[in-house]
């Protein structure tokens, strides 16, 4: 069976979890392939709202297996808190969670280093969530990380862990004048953790490729979006991993031969969280109206999101990098109140039109806009494309044409039923 990939095409918060939840009913295994507890996915089922940070949202379906892939950095405290929250709402993840043995363990010192480093950055802050994500990925790249599978080696506890804690304590005490971490306390917690995880740990490439070969349906789920990709986003104001198609393959171990469909999730406008260039940002009263209408506040951090108009060049950029098969357009209902809606259809740089999203000098571009008439009537009750207001349909058609990717789904609200499939 082929694998399907869900990827964000903007700066994250596009509504990926809702689409993943919508598609998970026909999926056997959902795999989260990168990121950590720094990004949240929100799913609304009836009157219940679920916020996912590490566990794939497919866990809401009782037969779906959920995998935390090797490209992730896993905070065990956050994971077990999330499990407890799900159990309190009647969702039982027991026996349905798998954790890649090559996923990296996010340690307490990663959080402390992240906080201290961001505070020391002054006016040059990146805008991290201070959850240790970047510090953990830095250790991974520097070959100083702790993989989940290492917990089952006695030599790790005898030599590797003491060496790593000693190194981090030197950094904490000498550079940041912070308290040292207690090695004995950390060892005891990790020994307890390895027993709690023992039945969940798998070799992810072997497990997933064998399951695909046997006919199982796999859905790959990423956090954040293309514009926060470490290599293709608005560097350095990006995340520390690759949310794009390449990251999905390396972060899961799924062979590229199985990947047949890449679905890009795109919001009917745009948002971003934290620092960094944002060409179509709307400031002032109009931006506040969009933020309020879209409830644009981080599901994990609570931070208000910066809001802006739809940017065609951003989505084209995502289409090129990810090889998008189709788009799922979300939050079209948020635009119901607007009399006029703008779309960024191109850029100028140094007085010349460019047909790409620049890797650098994003703040220097001039945005070219086209205006569309709004529909100014509610859409959240509509279940068929033909019943949408004429101007809403024109807007959807224009976005598909500009982006060069067909729109296969339109979301008109947060619930499972607020989804229109376009045949």
C-alpha cells in the first residue's frame, strides 16, 4: 500500500491535525516524523477538543497505531502528561503507541539551556518556545544526543550519561551561571523510563516498511510548516528540523517508493508565530479582526499569532519542495466577515519581478496584491462546494490556479463534519 504525507505549506498552524483526523479513519498507522512538544495540533470532535503535542492525532480512532518517529525529539514528561489527558477523556492509547529506537530523548538540561540561551540573545531572539527543542537537535547534530534505544545499554548509564551530564553542567554553570543537574537523580529517572517504554520501542524503518509491504495504510504527519523548515524556511527564524517531504522520509524511515501522495495543508489566509520576516503581515485593526475571527492563539503556548493575507509565492515554494499532489484549504469560514480579501500574487526584489521565494533578503521584497470581493455570509454550515457563496468559490478557484495545485478539500469549521470533499 502507498503511504500518504500531510505537510504544512505555510508557517505552521494550517490545520493539519483536523485533516489528519479526517483521513485517519481510513488509515492503519499514523507516524509523526519530526519536531517535539513545541507545536500543538488541535482536533475538535463534537463538543470535545483535543490538543496533541507529541502523539499523532490518529490516536482518537481505537484501531489506529500511532508512531513517534526517529526524526522526533521526545520529552517523556510531556508525552506521559498527554497520555494522561487522553485517558481522562476516555481515549486509551495503551498498546497502540510505538516509539522509534533512534528518536532522541529531550533531557532536562536541554530545556534549561534553551531558556538561558534565548534570554541571553537580547534583541536577536529567535522566538523559541523554550521547550528545549533546538538544544536537543543541536546535540543530535553534534553526535552528543541520547537515542531512546541507548537506554537499554548498561554502558550508557556507566559511561555515556555521566560524560554528557558533566559536559552540560560545565555549560550551565560556567556560561549561564545556572545550577548544575544532578546525575544520580537523572540516572534513576532514566532507568524508570526505560521500563515504561520497553514494550513501545521499535526499529522504525523495519516496522513501517514491513507493515506497508503487508498492505497496511500509513499516514505521515509533521509539525510546523514548510516556511519553518531548517533549510527552506525563513532562516534563522525557523524550527530545528525538516517538516518537509525530505524530513518525512528521513524522520520515519519509510522508503520513497511507498510515498505516492503528498497533501499540502494551507490556510485561506496566513499566520506565523514568533520572530522573523513575514511579507503579507496585516498590522492594526484589520489584523486584530482576523486574529479574533480565526482564534489565532497557539494551542500549546497561547501566544497570539501574527496574521496576514494569503501568499501565493509561499505555497508555490512549498509545492516545489514537497511535490504536492493536492491541497486541503482550511479556515475559509474565518474570511466570512471581510468585504475585501487580498491575495499576494507575486514579489518584486530590487525593482524586478521574481517568481520564487528568496532564501535570503525576504524583508527586502515588495509584495504585489490582487483584491477579491468577500462573500459576507456564513459558510460553516455548508456541506457541498456548490452551496458555497459564489465569491467564496471564485476565491477557492483563484487560489488553486495561482498555486498550480488542485484543492481537494475545503474546511469551513473546526469539526470533523465541517469538511467539504471536492470530487
